[in-house]
C-alpha cells in the first residue's frame, strides 16, 4: 500500500522500452527553491525556462512548491548520514582513518558522538518528509528544481555565499538531500551554461516512477540539445 514505505508496487517496465513514450499529459510542478533554498538568479532563470519548455512536449507545467520540512535546518540529513558514516568507518584502522581530510574526520567524530535518540528522531522526520511528498505527488507526476544553487567554484573553496546571502555549509546544494532521504528517483539534466559552466535542472518523480523521470529527461534533452555545447576542454 502507498502509505507503507517498505511496500513495493508491481514491477516497472524495462526503462529502455518506455523512454521514448513522451510526456504528453503529464502534470509537472516547478519549484525554484523548495521553500527555503537560496539560488543565483541566472541559475534559477535557466532552470525555470527548461522546466516550462516541457509544455512544448505536451506536459502541463505550473509553478508550485511542496510544503515540506527542510532536511538541512532540522539536521535530518546530517544526523542520519553522520551516524551511517560512523558505522561504516568503524571497520577501518586508525592508520586508515588518519588519511581522511579534516572535514571528513570532523563529520565522522560528530556521527560517533550522536545520541541514538537523535538518530531515531531524524528517521521519524524522514518518514514525515516522505508522507508530505507523497501527498504532493498525488497531484503531480513530476517535480522540477535546480540541481545546485550556483555553478562550479574552485576546488578547495568553502562556498558560503549565494546570491549575496550567507548560507550554511553546503548551502549551495540544497535540492538533492531531500530526495536522497525519501529514496525518490531524480535526474540531473543539463539545461544551459553560464560563463562556460554547466547548469543542471533536477527532475524528480514519485517513488518507483523512474520511468517518468527518464521519459521527461529524454524529452528535455530533445528540446534543449546540449552535447554539442560541451566546452572543448571537457570532452
């Protein structure tokens, strides 16, 4: 049954058999910020234009943001992944752990010290988030957002500002953690370039509707061909 996160629907068709079926009649929601994210205006513009281009392939596209909790501000994603990291790295020797970067080591130490009750609370919020999105996907087939809030920055930089606003650590990537937590299928599709750097739009489907995500990704790739625009140095 749908309310049970551990139940599975009937088997999906082979994705290669349905990827070219198109998206005529699909209901698509576009959200620029999921209700909390900060996004560079030009990144938002490219992603918004890409989302509404799906109307040219027969989809109905509207702007609507799901009413969901922010997994970063509630530490839901952070607490779950830190605890999982601590469990995973428990198999390694001190010599191996010494090879971790200071940031990775700090994350590991946090996970080791996290009280079990906080992990349980984080998982409770995870299922609350899943239920909130389940309600949203009863009205829409797909949700589209930016992938990242900005384009690529230099390796080693600690990017803490987006669109002139101070953001928390990793605040430049606020869109993907939500769907990592809920286990929903999502794809990143190139939708343009800013100053020679690629911008991607995220296409999210309801649980187990990988087929719809791939069909929409295929349709968008046909509407906005990008392969010939890849910078020469990246080929």
